C-alpha cells in the first residue's frame, strides 16, 4: 500500500512540473484551497508601470489628469500615482484595460501601440494570472521636442 500512495503523490505533482514554460496558472483553477482576488487598483498600477516602460511613451492620461498629477507631485507627502490614464475592469478570471497615452513626436504610433499592448498583457498576466482580453489604447497627444517639461519662466511686469 505504501507504493500505491507514493505513486499517487507522484502523479499529483506531474501536472505542476509540466506547466513550466506555459502561461501562468489562472486564479480560478484551484478552488479547493481557497480563493484569490486581485483589486482593480493592483491591475491599474501594473498596467501603468508596464506602459511607461515602453520607449516613446511620454506621459499617461488626458490633459486634465496630467495637470492634476503635476499639482499632486508638488505637494509634500502626496506621493505619486501611477494609475493616471489607466482604467480597468477586473473579473475573477479576466481583465480589460484602457490606456490614455501621450507619445513622443517621431515615434510610429502603430508600432508603439503594439509594444505597449504586448508589454501590458505580459506584465498583467505574469503577475496576476488574469487573462487580459483586451488593451485599448487612446493616443491623446503628441509631445513635441520643443515643448519643455520645465516650468515656464515667470513673466515680469513692465510697470510698477
């Protein structure tokens, strides 16, 4: 009987070793030992960081959210928010992601979108185990080389 239980134990571990190199295990695959949930803000942060890693992405978010972000960065202790320009829908097994980006002038938008989409899908699926069913990318603006990121110089009055 000891051989039978050893054989069963080895059989139970075989599927785990055969998964090497395949897609990550999905969250809902193993319900017998509990349930894992992932908050939408976790997926937002992962998608935001993965988007910013791609060369050619200048910023994220629409004009208003970028303006609020610039103000927020100047407030001591406010920290930075990496979810600007990212909205997600997260289910038990799947996620859908919408991105608002500003691209650098001269970068091919089609190639950039492919690179962002690939990077976001890989990062979210690898880290969360969720299947990313779509990544929608909205290019809201192009950053021109002569547009400086520094603060504009204060205008001095001609009269006193």
